[in-house]
């Protein structure tokens, strides 16, 4: 059955997705909604879509079978539960929720209603993560030993409205953990079982990361963790918001196994294979970087531009080619409607195809919980000075049958 979608939250991010929902062959109609009527009106005129007055109206409307939640990052959990309870399919921007209990409640509602829930995690499609997944599954690394992934987004690069929205921008960094966790965990097909974490207390003038400045009294702008994984390996995972750095913003910097390793910095991706004499090194940059980046690799200011996020938006990379095959024809005519390392088209296709056909989507509720909860517990560990804490797990997703 074709989907009738209400997009909830007409802010910065959802504008990337409305045209993709409109163009997807499994979608019949799209309407938009925002608490601030003027923002919904701007979307309505820009995308030629009707406005629905409120989230509650969307839930009550029998003609709407799906909601796509693009509200601020700390608001998702209860809204998703409410929407599932109302019998809607739900696409949600990251993260899943702010407590393990809310994550569990979403899983319970998915089980009870049989509706589709997907968390739109952009970074599982990031070329560095796709490369590590492909090479790991091929056996290039042997057994996984240790990996490093991080999401760096310095406060100075936040849009002004977002910076001023302190409940959203000063959310504890590990309450927005899924970019860094998902890149490694999805590549490995593993989950985190224990964590110890530390934080950096921000001391800059007018910081939003201070007691009394945000709903969590959160003082940490940067959080760093070591996680023990279900496959016996260890991951160092970091989320940083005050850091003198720009791009690549979400990236796996190291992925080490018993037989091989991957390292990434700026635009250079290296794979080394252990040999009797030492290692055999292959530069895999042209496979991992977007085509458009590779076209410029001999420019004199190439590294400077990479560090300033010049080519990390719409353009596909060779490692994404196999996945591109399944994208609908209509998306192929929309090369500029993509984003976050060309992940947007994949995400919207994942969700719409799953919801319309009653299939489990790629980042289903069980995976979303495994990407989100390690961060929530890591922040608790930060607050407790690095105490080692167990990470609750809601188990594997059910098999398709
Ligand atoms: N790479 C990524 O995956 C990525 C990137 C950017 C943003 N995001 C996520 O996307 C979401 C949206 O981000 P943004 O930058 O557009 O935020 P934003 O603050 O610009 O927009 C959020 C909008 O939601 C509206 N809203 C809040 N509660 C509502 C309700 N009950 N009913 C209707 N509207 C409501 C707000 O008025 C606001 O206009 C966030 O959760 C963020 O975490 C993800």
C-alpha cells in the first residue's frame, strides 16, 4: 500500500527529505506540520504540500498512515511511542530516544502493532563504514580487535538558530551518539556490552554546556568512551562539540583485526594486510572517497578543501555503487537531492520500501536501540568519573519470517 506521510518538524533538516518522500514510488502523499505555523507555511510553499495543523491532528487523521519525525533531538522517544500507539509507521531522525526505557517502549510498540519503525542513521552509509563492512565480511581483517570512530561537530559550525536552541544544541554529546556508534557497530554486526567514559568540561565564555544552561545541567562538550563489544573487540568512540576541527566530521579512523587494518585521515584511506615480511599496504582512497573528491585529488588545495567539508555532501563514492542499483529511477534524476555523504536517498528508500511492503527496515528498532543506548550509558559513566557500566540490550531483531 502506498504511503501517506506527515512530516513533523519543518526545521533545517527535514527540507532535505520532503522532496525524496514526494519522489518515492511507494509514496502517495506528503503533508507537513510544525509547532510554529510560519515554518510549516514556508515548507508548504517551497514544496507545494498541504499543512496539517498539529502532530496530534496527524495522529487522528485516518488518511495518514505514516509520520516522519524531524523534531529536536531530545523529543523523539515519546513522540515515536505516541505515533506507533496511534497505528502509524514511523520514520525518526536520530537519535532513537533519551532513555533506555523509551527505546524499550518503542520496541514493544513495534512488536505489538507490527508497524514499521526506522531510525534514519545517515552514517551506516558513510563510505568509510561501508568499506569496513565490505572488507570485514570478506575476511580482509581476520577477527576484529579494535576500532575508533567519532562524530566531531564544533559548536562554531552549528547554524545560529540551532546554537540558540540550547535544549537541542547542549544535549549531552553522548545523548546524540548514533553517528559514531553506528559506523563501527553496523560494519561489525556487533553491539556494545560495557562502557567506561570521560568528558571534557567546557569553560568557554557563554557556553551552553554548564549547570543551569540546559535541561540536563550538562557541563560536557566532548565525551570519550571505551566500549567492550559482543565480539570480544574494543571500540574507542567519541562525540565532540568543542573541538578545533571540521571535516571529515563522522569517520572511522581505525579498524584493526588479527590479519589486517584500515586507517583514515583527511582523504587518505589505507588498508594493510599482515604478511610474513611485514605488511602489504594498499591505498584504497579512490574506492572510498566520493567520485567528485577523487576528480580533484591533484588540486594544490585538495587537503585544505577536504578539511573544510567541500565534497562530502551529495556525491556518491564507488563503495556505494552496489547499493545505488536499488534506488528508484526517480531518485536518479535528483542528484542534488541527497546529502550527508549521499546517504539521504538510501535512507528514504530503505524506509518507504520497508513500510509499504511490511518488511523490517535496515535500521529497525532493535538496531536503533543498539546504536543509541551505549551513548546514554556512556554519558552516565562520564558523570560518574569513568565508572565501568553494563549496557542494556534488547536483543536481535526478529528474522524476516
Ligand atoms: N545526519 C543526521 O542524521 C542529522 C543531521 C541533522 C539533524 N538531524 C536530526 O534531525 C532532527 C531535526 O533537526 P533540525 O536541525 O531540522 O532541527 P530544527 O530545530 O531546525 O527543527 C525542528 C523543528 O521541529 C519543530 N517541532 C518540535 N516539536 C514539534 C511538534 N510537537 N510538532 C510539530 N513540530 C514540532 C520545531 O518547531 C522545529 O521547527 C533532529 O532530531 C536532529 O537530531 C540528523
